[in-house]
C-alpha cells in the first residue's frame, strides 16, 4: 500500500506559506519584554526573545532594519515589536522578523519629548547664540528647588564652603507632580522681578524619567529662556538630560557641580589676589629701579655739570641762524626790487602816452574810441587827444583810404 507523505522541509515550508498569507501573522505588533538579547557586530543582526507571563517568542532583527533604532535594546526592556511571523525551515520553529522596535509606555513618553524638543528648538529656545555668560564674581545666588530636597542642602553646603559671604535667595518650588512646572516657572520669574540674584540655579536630585518630567515642561523651558539673569540647570545625575538643560545658559551634571560653577572659590581667589599683588610689587620695583638708573645716567651728562656752557652753544647757533635769515631776506628784497623795475619799464614802454609823444593821437566820438572810418560821418564832432592838448574838431570831408 502506497502512503502519501511530506518531508520535514516541505511541511515547514507549507506552514511558512500559511503564516505569510495570514492577515494577522503577515504584519503584526507584539508587546513583550526583551530577554536573551545578542548583537553580532560582524553581521549587524540582532537576536532576542519577547516574553511575558504566558510565553516566549524568538525574534530576529536584521541589519537593514535596526539601523534606524533610536535606542540600544537591553534585557528587561518592555517594547512593541513590529514585524511578521515566519518559519525557520531548518529547525522547524517560527520567529518574528522585526522591522521596528519602540519602547512601550516610557517609549511613548520619550517620543513625545523628542517631538517637543524639536518644536522648541525650531522656536529658538535652545539657540547657543542666545546663551548668557555666567559672571566671574557672584555675591548673590538664587536657587529654585524644593526646600525639603537633598539637592538644596548640597548646593548650600558647597556655596558656603566656596564663598562664605555669598547671599542665597531660595525660591521654593515643587520639583515633581502636576503643579511643579508652574511653580518652577513662577519662581524663576519672581527672582527676575527682584533682580537681586546674579545667577540662578534651577534643579533637583536625580530620579526616573517620570520624576524629572517637570523640567521637560514647555512652561519651564520658556521661563528659563526668557530669564534676564543667567541660569545654571542642575537637574538629576550625570546621565539625566531634560529640556531645561538645553534651555539653560549652562548645564551642570549635578546640583553640587552647579554650586561650584556659580561662585568662585574665595580661598583660591584670595590666593590669586595675593599672587597678583606680589607680581605687581615686583613689576613696580623693577620699574622704579629702571627709572632711577635712567635718572643717574641723565645726571652724568654735561648739561647738569655746565648748564651755562650748553646755553652759550645754543645761543651762538640761534645768532648764526638769525644772521642767515637776515641775509636771505635782504637778498629776497633786492631781487624783488630789480624784478619790479623791469616790469615798470615794460609797462612804461607800452604806455599810450609814450606812443602819443611820437606823433600819434587818440580820436574819440562821444565816449567811444574811433578805430575805423566807418564810425565817422560828415559833420560829426570828434575829440582828438594829443600828448599835450585836446582838440575839438568837426568832420568836413571823409575819404576812404587803404593804408595796407
């Protein structure tokens, strides 16, 4: 009797095709906790299990898909995995081929924060060019935090250690809970209205993402950005970043570090002042010594031994210069007179009176000088000017003559 059978590979392939055609398994989203996570650097693929209290599911995420991940998966993380169910034929087991992962719960919160961060950055709240400088010497510090928190005690201790005379203004605020964002923003605005603090510390101790959410609120970011007084953020521990950190003028890893950044160390400052004083004293002593040596050098010069002798030398030079100037001026006057005489002789030679003495005359008709016969008619009365007399005549005849 002949029996129809399928090979192991065939049945596995058949099941795989069924899963690929099924609407649910072909594209699904599965929630679970990561366990057994492994990353193979050479291939770039990731392998892990998704598990809950009722079961476990093998998963693979290939290099082409995990490039876009915005976090590094770790065992214990609760995630949403998007992908399809397929069969690994050689072993006859099914698995999830994941093409996307996102954190569940906290993941949604992180996405919200990323979107809010991008929006606030677009509005200029994190612009580096708008950051204010922290003053070098600060004598009054404002602190926005909870009076009951350990962070305040740490900041006060460091401030008093570094600058015993510093004035501290504490603006109490809740640092977590539904009312915390508005209280933090109001405290920052209050310190700005008082305008007494030279720098403001805004912060709290570390905590979970949910604990720090007050410092991720848009109201707090806006208050920090609009503060006229420089602000140092002091939120959480070194690994914790909030949107308040990006808006502040400086970010400290811890509240303790923020206090250190706010005020100078008075002991070191006094030591620096003493050192500068010593340097200035040495510089002044060198300058005085140099001036004394220069003065001694001047006193050895001849002008101090025989001042009248030096005066006589310069008096002789002045007299010599005076004589040269007088001779030069006399020569200039003589040369000028000679040139003037030449010009006078030239003018005299060209004078009309000289011409008239040689037998020439000037003829006027009325006030016009007659230079052509065309200007004269019969019976016109003319004035003839000779060198020694003026004649009044009447034209009796007129004859045109060509002299040349």
